C-alpha cells in the first residue's frame, strides 16, 4: 500500500525543487537585466515584491478552487505555469515594446505556479500513507533547500563557463524540470486528504479555534526567522568580510541553505527517534543564540558562522509547524494548509523587511536590524508552549 505512493512522494520532492527554481533563478539575473534592458534598479527590486504578492494572493484564493478541481489537476497546472513563466522570460522581453513588462508578465505566470505548489505539495505528502509523517514532511522540505543550493551553484557555474549572455539556454533547461514533473503528476496515485464522506473545516470554523491562531503565528514566525537572516546573509558576507558578490552568495545564502537542508534531512532520517516538539524547542533556542551571535560578536568571521548556524536552527521550524498542525487539526483540510502557507509567506516578507527597516533607521547597521529580528524565534518558542497548553485544553 505504502510502496505505491513512493512515486507520489518523489514527485512532491521534485515539486519543491521546481519551487526553488522559480524563486531563485531570476534574482541571479537582476543586475544583467538592469544593464541589458536599461531597467532602473527600483523597477528590478519591484519584481521580488510582485512575485511575493502574487504568491500571497494565490495562497488566499486557492482555498476556493483546489478542492473543486482536485489536487491532481491543480498540481499539473502549477507545474505547467512554472515552466511557461521560465520560457516566456526568454521571449516576452524581446517582443514587447517595454522589456520590463515582459519580465513582469513572466514573473506573474511562474509566481502563480510557485504559489500553488506552496499550497499543494505539503498536503499531498501528508495524505500519503506513512509510518512517520513528520519524517516525510521534514525530508520534503529539505528538497527546497537542495533545490535552492543547486540553482545557485549550477547557474553560477553555467554563467562562468559559457557567459551570462547565454542565460536563455539555461532558463529553457530549468523549464524541463517542471514539464517532466507535470507529466509525472498525471500518472502517480493520489491519496485523499480526508476520509470518504468527510469534509475539511470551513474558514469560519478554523477562525473560531484558538489553536489555529497559535499555529498561524508560529508559521509567520517560522518564515520570518528563516528569511530575516537568509535574505541579508549575502550583504552581511560582502560588507563584513569585504569579499565579492559571488563569494558573498556562496559564503552567505548557500551555506545557510545547505545547513538548513541538512537539519531537515537529519530529522527526515532520524525523526522516528526524536520528539518533534523537543527538537523544535531546542532549535528555537539555538536560533535565538545564533541571532545574538550575528548581532553581538565583534569578529565578522564569527558572525558569518552564526549566520550558517541560524540556517541549521531554522530547518525544522516550517515543516515542524505543518506537521504539528496536521496532527492537532486533522480535519483542517485545504483551507488550513492554504492559510498556513499564507502565514509562512507573510513571515518570509515581514522578517527581512523588519531587519531592513531597523537597519536603515540606525544608519544601515545590519547587526542591530538582526537583533530586532530576534522577536521571531522568541515568539515561535512561545507558540510551541502555548500550542501544548491549547492541545491539553482540547483533550
């Protein structure tokens, strides 16, 4: 029974690699777009906000249509849109009068695909029969990290070998991944998220549950704890160590992504021997210590090591919160997963924004910005304790 779903789980793992491709490939081309299409940097940075905004909108709207058209059709659509966005990126800027409009439309297409994947992949894995769902969830989320690291490494090596001006070839090569996975999702077996005859909780029912609001706060803090450091890691490496952007990307975000993936892989392999809640508590404490290390250690190299340790500490937060929500609210359904994805994405935007705002207000002092961001792992730790109490009250 379980073995027949191995292909489904493998396709879901690849789905998170697809999401990593659409989220991380285009930002590596920002400066090239600025130079070759004469687009102001202010417009280029708008692409990040636009990508995030579309994904948030999709998280919200998916509650209404995913259950109607089904998970299989939604998965295929998500992958087709991801591939279409990458391919159109090579065509639309050349044929439209304003190249920026072409880039923006392409980002919109793949952002819809990426947003759908965020909502769909976790519940599909959660529905598959498994001895330890927490292990499967952690392993799943590690593939986003490996995808992120792979995109940065392969793209950097490709540009170094054949030149960044040949980026369109690589965009089309990356598009093969979602096309192949869309074909896989037309064939793999799909387990039902709910037992036959059951339906998931409606939005108004979810909103009445105190436990849901605690889990949503945890999800926001998980996304914020992760991205508040990850998004600024390259700048931190460049400024603190005085190294090039390429070296900064490898020393900062890449080290962060690899250690975050290692944490998820570790729990994915040994999760049956480790208590999830305890692991999340220890990880939150380590995250608080890493934030303090980044902000307060006087030696730049030590601060950079603290950045990498932060990647290790935040690894379990996102998949762990998903697993806790599935176990605590088994009838949460699509609405719960979509709203948790929405919360995570809000955190992913809000964390770096808070760090940037505080840094800017204190004369571009990035260390003080990160110190302000310590509120997120502290709130997450509080959420874990409140979650335990709320579950005790329900039982």
